[in-house]
C-alpha cells in the first residue's frame, strides 16, 4: 500500500514538473475604432511566450453588438515558442450609430489541451459628418424661415402705408 501511495505522489510530482507551459499573448491594434455602418480592417498578433509548440489552434471571436468578425486565418496549424503570428481581422458593422459606443470583443484561442480568452475594448464611431449636416440643416432651415417671415412682415407694412 505504501508503494502505491509513494508511486502516485511521485507521478503527480513529475506531472507537475513536466507539465506543458503554454502561454499565448494577444497584441492588439492600438487604433481600436470601428466605423459605423462600414467595415474596418486591422491586424492582431499572437505570440507564444511558452516553452512548447502548440498545434491545431482554433481562433474565434464573440461580441454583444452583432458585429461580423472575419479572420484571414481561423485555424493555426502550429506556433513555435517565441514566435509571433499576424492575423488580419475585418469587422463588418451593419448598424448606424449616431453617438460613440463602447463595445467589447472577446477573442478565444484553443485546442484540445489549451484554451485562453482575451477581451479588448473598441469604440464604435458615429456616422461621419452626421452632426455637422444636422446642425447645418437646422441653421439653414432657421435662416430660410427668418427670411420668409421678414418678407411677409415687410410686405404687410408697405400695403398699410
């Protein structure tokens, strides 16, 4: 009984010492702006900081704002230690936003033995020049309305006298 107990303890100790040390880091793009009702492309980098080569990694992304996220490479065959891998990302946004909106995108990289998630904050920018054209149209409408009212009042005074 003692032999089996010592063997199990030694086996657990050896499995802790020789466990794979997978450590993948996501280096995101610094410009984290997504255009409203448009598509945005940028690159993200995955870096293997561990000591082991990882095989058959799958990449996916989740978000709450119904953004369509397309990777140029969904499956990574292998990534060596200290290797950095560039993946191009295209985000299609189908909605129009009139104010800035903060959103989070969760990237998940996993295989049978390893899984990790990375969460990044992005800003969805409003429709370009929306507020400029809105203020310009209100100012133009008020100017035309003022001119029409002034002409009506001015003709009324000429008819009296």
